[in-house]
């Protein structure tokens, strides 16, 4: 029975690590694609509207 609990814990940790890895990889891939698009079009950033002030600012990554 202790072996079953051990392998269940190892499986949960592996699943959590995999999900974290995938989430980070998607974030990095999206950032690289944005930068490639900006380089191709000659832009220097993406503007987003601040809902409180109504001013446009550069998006933070």
C-alpha cells in the first residue's frame, strides 16, 4: 500500500510539472510570435487602453 501512495504522489508531481512546463512554453511562444510580428511590420510595441484613465500605454509582457 505505501508503494501505491508513493507512485500516486510521483504521478501527481509529474502531472503538475508537465502542466507548468506547457503553460510556460505557450507563454514564451506567444511572446516570440509577437516580437516576430513586430519586427516584420516595423512596430515597436503593442498599445493597450487603460480602462481607468482611458490612456493608451505599451503592453507589459
